[in-house]
C-alpha cells in the first residue's frame, strides 16, 4: 500500500468525523465546548458570590471594629471618671477625718477614759456600780484638766518654781493617778 494515499485518506476521515461530530453536537450541552461555556459561567457566578460574601464579611468586621472602638472609648472614659471620683472621695474623706478629729477629740477622749481602758470592770459591773464608776472617772478627768489649766496659768506668769513648792505644800502636785 502507498503511504501517501493512506495519509490522505486518514486526514479526510478525520475531517469528516469532525464535521459529523459538530453537526451532531451543535445544540448539545454534553459536548466539551458547551460544557466549558457552562463551567465558565458557573465559575464566574461562584466568584461573584464569593466576592459579595467577602465584601459583606469585611463590612461586618468594619462595623464590629467601630463597636469595639466605641466600647473601648466608653470604658476608658468610665475609668478616668472613676479615678477622678475616687480621688475626690479620698480628698473629701481626708477633710472629713480632719474635721472629725478636731470635733470628736474630747468625746473620743472621754469614751477612751471611761469605757476602753477598763473593759473587764465594765463587763463585770452592775448598773449602779457602773454609773458611780463613770461619774468618778469624769470627775477625776475634769479635776486633772483643771489642774493642768492652773499649772499653765502659773507657768505663764513665770512663777513655776514657786508654784511647784506651793502645790507640794497644798498636796496637789503628783496626787493625781492617771486612769490609763
């Protein structure tokens, strides 16, 4: 057989088969060309869908960041406000304590002298004994304060040496025993 004739015949056969296939699959969706077109359309749709989803996600994240930022700003502002408030409260408390110390010094002293120094006596005492004991304490406290006032007055007049001897003679110096 002649090889050239075989080649020509093969080329013709291939061309005719191609024509037949094209005619057969013109409107067909099963052919490769049609399938590729459909796949391209589907790919484009999927890409568009993904792009839209990504855009929505980015938008959500952006909104969430704004919310977080606002929340952080609010928290920061509240923290500063709280700090300022606590600072004011500390200052006012200090002032109050100073004022209370000045105001309550004498009553507090009396309380310490009467109740705090002898808790056993207070717990064991009956009511009449307790009242007598309280009045004696108050009396001795006031006597002590009066003596101190007298002593200061005399010291102011530069007569301290003379007054000590006078007080010793009268029996007032060192006669007071501290209740504490």
